C-alpha cells in the first residue's frame, strides 16, 4: 500500500543494548510520523547490500530523528562496522490471507506453504499471526501432500550441512520421557562401529534436561557449522546443540509459539523433525516413539505417527525406521543434567549401569547398525554389545567430547538433598513422567546442572521399610521445599502395599 | 512455580519515553537474572496500594540494576508522583489450559470465560495467546450459553455508565458498507423527539471512515465519561468516540488481535457489541445488519445473526430489534470523513441530500421512535420525516456538536483530484464496498479528513458519454496515482453497455 521510496529513511545506528526476545527497532516519534507508522507497526531494515530483516517499531524520545536503535536480536546478522541502515514500512504480509484459507479448512499448495514459511523466517509475521497458523494446522490438520510441502518449505529456508558421499545416520526421540538419555550411548557405539553420526540435539524447554543440556556438563555444545564439520571429520560423530546452526529457522519460531500452549500439531511435529534431518544431510533415521501413560502418545497413535514419518520421509529419499517403545515411566535413575550424565557414563564405563537405559540404548544402536548395513541383519545386537563391553564406545565418546571442547567436571549433585524413604514395605505401581519432569524443574533443572532427582526403583519393583525411593537435589533450600510440596500434593509415584 | 517473595524487587522509575503499543518494562540484565527471568517473560508491576499491571520484559543496559523504565502504556494507570514500583515474575496464566480446552471443542463455563477475559484485561496473556483464543472461538464456535457468558464477562470487566431512570436507546450497524453515515442523522432525529441517545462510535480500522472519524471533522469526540454525561444531560444525546471510555477493555484487545487477520468470530461479534451496549447502560437497541455482495454477511446469515442478537440480548433485559438492509453497494455519495459529513449535512439541512442515505436514516429513526414508544406504532415514519423537514433535527445536531466542542471547518476536499468520466454510455451494474473502501484508504482515509472519493451514480443508474462516474481526492499526487492504479486493476465499479 505504502510505496518504498516516499517513506524510506536512512538512519544512524545508536548503540543501545536492548534485548527484547524478538527484533525491535526504536525510532523517534517524528521519524515514525514522517514514515506514517505507529508503535507496533513493522518495518523492513536494510543493512549492507541485499540483507534485510523485518522488525517491530517502538518509539523512544532518547533517539534523535536521524537515529535508530536496533535490539540485540539484530547483532547476529548485522556486522559491527555498519553505521547506517535504511528502513521503510513493511508491506502487508502475503501469507495472512493464506492463514485464513487454512482456518477455513482448505488445503494449501506448495507455493502457499512456502510463502507462509518464508514470511515466518523473515520475521514478517507477528507471533499472534504465527499462532493463528499453528492453531489452524492444529484444528484443521494437514493432508499428506501438505505435510510433505511443509517439510520441504521448512528445510529449504535454512542452512544445510553437506557430507559429500558419506551416508549419514541419525536417531531421534519424540521425547516426553524423563531420564531416557540414550543418545550419547547410541552415537558412541555407532561411531565406534564406523558409522557417521553428526547428531544435533535440543535443550529442554519443559522437561528436566535435553540431550544438549546433558552433553554440556562435559563439553562445549554450541558449535558453529564449520567446527561441527571438523569434529565429525575427526571422530565420525558429534553430540552438539542444534539451535546455533540455523538449519530450520522457521521451525524455531513455530516451536516458540507452540510452546505457549504446549500444543504440537502432528503435521508440524513431523515436518519439524524431518526438515531438520534433511537440512542436516541425514539419510538413515531411527525414530523412537515412546508411548503409554504419561508419554506424549498412546500405542495406537504411536503406530499411526510412525507410519506417516516413514511415508513422508520416503518422498525425500530418507530411510526411516520406527521403534515404538514403552514410555510409561522414566528411563534410567538420574533425572537432571549431571545425574543423567552419571547414568550415561556408568553405561559406557560398564560400572553399575541402569539396566533399562543400557538395554534401550543397545537396541537402538543395533537397529541403526543393521539399517546402515554396518552389521548384517541379525548381528546388530551382538556387535553393539561387544563395542560397548570392549570399551570402544567409551573411547569414542571421550574422543567426541574432547574434539568439541572437553570440560573437567565432577558431576556433583545439589548442595541440598532430601531422601524419601519407605515407611512400610510395598511395590512401585507407576511413575508419572510429566510429574517427575515438573519436580525436576522445581528443583532447578535444566538451568542448574547439579539439580534433579534420583529414582532408586522402577515399576513393579518391591521395597522394604526404610528403603530409599527417591532423592531430591537442589542448590537452595527453598527449591527443595517447593519440590517436596509439589511431590506431596501430586504423588508422581504410586505404590501398592 | 516461582514464589513472589524471593524474586520480587522494588525499583526506582527512570523516566524514558518509550511507546511500544503494549505495556513493556525495561530492566537491567542483572535485575532480570536475579529475578530468574529473561527477555520476553512477563512480570507483575505493583504501583500504589493494590494496583497492578502485567507487562513483558525487555532488557536494557541504559537502566541501572536498581531502576526500571515503564513504557508509555503505563502512563494512563500510574500517577506521575509514584517514584518506585515493585515487580515480580508473573505466574503461569490460569486461562492457557482453558484456551486449549476450547481448541478441543469443549464448552467453557461462566467461570472459565471470566478467567480468560480477566487475564486478557489484565494483560496476563500475550497477543499470540489471545490469537489462540480468537482462533478457537472462530474454529469451534460457541454455544448460546457460552455467548451469553462471554458477553457477561466482557461487560463486567470494564467501566459502566449509568443514567438513573432514563431509558437509553442506541443504534448499531455491523459495518462493512462504504458511506453509510446514518448515525448522526438518526441520533439527531431521535434526540429532537425527546429520546435519550448517548451514542458512542468507533474509528475506522480498515474502512474509509468510522462515525467517530466523521464527527471529528466538526467536533471533539474523545470525551471523558463525565464530559459525555454533561453533554447528554444538556442535549439528550452525544456523538462521541467510544474508545476512551474503558467500557469493555478486554474487547479492545480482542479486536486488535482479530484485526490482524480481519476475522470476526460470530460469538465474539455478538458479545463485543452487546457487552459495550450493556456497559453503556442501553435498553432499546436497533441493530442494522447490511447483507449482500461485498457486505460482511449474506441475507440468510444476516437473519440468523439477527435472531441470536435478539435472544442473547433478552437474557440481559435488552429490547433489541434487527433491521436487515441492502448492503450490496455504498450508501450516500461521499466516502471519506469530510465527504461523508457533507452528505450528512445535506440531509439535515434539506439541501440536495443523497436519497438512499436519507431514506435509510429515516427508516432507522422511525423504528427507534416506535421501539421506545416515542411514536405510536405506525406513526414513526411521519414523525421522523417531520422532525427532519422542520429543521429540528439539524438544530439538535448543532446543539450536540456545540456541547461536545464545535470546530469550524469548511469540509474541504483534497488538493489533488481526478475525475473518472464515462467514455461511452452505459449502466452501473455493481459497486464493490470492499474495493471502494480500499481505494479510499489508498487516497489517505481515514487519517486525512479531506481525502476520499465521490460517487455520482449508484447501482442500475444510467450514464452518458462524458458523465462523471467518480472523483478521487487526495493530499498528494502519489496517493492519487496509487488509488488510480488500484482502481484500474481491480474495477470496483462494473458497468454494462
């Protein structure tokens, strides 16, 4: 509606340090008036030749009419030597009528989905508009074709890793299970067997810890693409954080809006996972879908979801295998970054490992070994076990964390602890993943690496009077008390006498 | 999750003038860290004894750890003498799981809707979360009971006007029709007949002009509640802007989010209109629902919507009457604030009035006269016409604008003009409201009062070679050109030869 030329201004960057969580520019009221815009409107910010970014406008008297303040979110994109930027009012986003179309239950085609994802990537949509899109996908669902096109759009708008001729393998869990830190073990076994596994993981948002939080206890995880490629070239694998690689920038924004309500439309879940794998250059992908009480999906949902992963992956030439696993209780004993790393090390070092964690990791690794032809069909389990028992997996793990930037850390537990002991004999009937994760959050996870809880017993295990059931660890007495109060009120562990 | 006491801070207000479109506080990074919050999180800001407001957090180095900057949006609530405020992290909004419940198609009860509307009023929800709610209502609809409870919740959370024993009448149009400036005429006729009509109107968002924009050409429209009551006491009516009265603050926020996609879920449309009428103390309400090509609804939708207005209004003791009217083309000749006021004055002064506008205004006024018992059944039309013809309506109009604060204004048209003339004889087949409104926006409406367009012909009217069809008015040549380009490309007027 408003033409670029008549309303554009070239302004001097004033260095203020403002962090807003989203790109914001601060303009003088007079500048905004001349540009015919108000607080909350969007402008295009042009820096250097063809680089541009869309941002919301705040008005500020402390900026002169010839100046502009850019929020910290620009700093990753704008070179420090840039002194001036040109701004003009952003045009009406083309994707808005397409979002309305989806809300009306109509199918979006390839170009339309591409338009929406590009607008999200370029920050042309406000979070409220992204929420409308997420909600439309959640309420109306997506056809097979739409999900394929959404995956394509998300993977096409970000960076890509390339690995030459090597076949890249990956594993992924849809999450939701406390503990469940199989990834470092699986990657170490597979890489020790000669496979190439550039594994990137997420940080926890609502759970006690993500694989990236756990790896961070012992190594640097925020690698650049080129550091990551060096590590993989040297060791055959990595165990890094995926957030700093820009593989699927639209997805990060979608996830942020989904997290507000903790909703995760299936089509977006599939597109999000597969787009990241495609951008990371993966070929063979094993997806772990835990199901059951307290997990994200039921057994039948797990089967349906698995089938869609396989079918859609096939359209992108991916070899996907699904493993539906028991997700009705936590895996391993430790919940929280340091405690989970202790479990991982106990498996790798063959010293008192939690058997559920070890068994699941071996099963996943053996499947990957067979999927990639590294082991012959039927020989995966034996190969995985022998790599673990021989110490080759532990050696590989140490190589990887050394290449990434090893930290020396005694993996201590929180200064304040509390032991919950049995007052009468009984049996563990159930352990609720969601409540256990929430208790760990209250104890300080994932920010405080030493916080968390230790489960001594799993489902169907018996205990006697005085046996420890669980120990809480925190860095402050008040957090310990909050978690104890929550535990008392919500009973994450049910027992029978 | 986080307790109030351990994380609360009392901070000194630093006076920066920042306008953000929503309440924002700026904190030093260290303060935020001590409070365990990040940019984009929400805090409760406590000022004076029990007053509080929720705001988003931005981080800024230019604020010291003992200081806080409050955005301009606080200034209407915080007394200038307040030196310090206390802030603490806001708790998880109770309404989020309720929004998910609605997304799953479940009915919300009275308390649940109240919780959502209170959270919106207190700014506890981000715009993306409000968008999820709007979208859920749009996709899932609302039951009769829900719509009643939503109306009740919205009207209960704002200010209320009270009028003692007087019966208050009101008219409302659901909008969408270019021109259509009946309100000033209807209110003048009814008030001249002795009715009490404290009419508040909105400003245009996507159309060429709202009644408040048009009235503003000749009088002050942003009245305080007490000014408004004085005007009504003196003249029996007012023609003011409703936005400054705080009658339904949740509704203003809902509308802002709805406008992003230009969606208007029916339940929210009904609740929004009725809640404002209830808060304004109205008893008799005439609702104009224009239907047809280019209008907001079809004829059958108009009938269904009208029935729901009546049924829901009855639950609040309102006497509602519906008038479904032809909305397939603009009403009157002028489109734009000054041009529409010229039309209104020509009707009131009985000098070359656009007959469609005059006829519709008389019909609406006569219905109101009968609804309120001011005219006997069947006598409304005669009474309305005689009040108009006698000059009593014009006299009342002048009394009202004088009481509000009359402006002397020649109602000039834009400096740049362009006449579209017929190149061959023909007949007007259709005129598209939406496209006409958009052309008026391009010409500078509603910000520029003198901009807009003048329609010489309506549907089914014939024209000869050289006849003027439409004239454009703008304050700049570039706006004139933009509107001409749009007109050429989109053909708002269809003709037959």
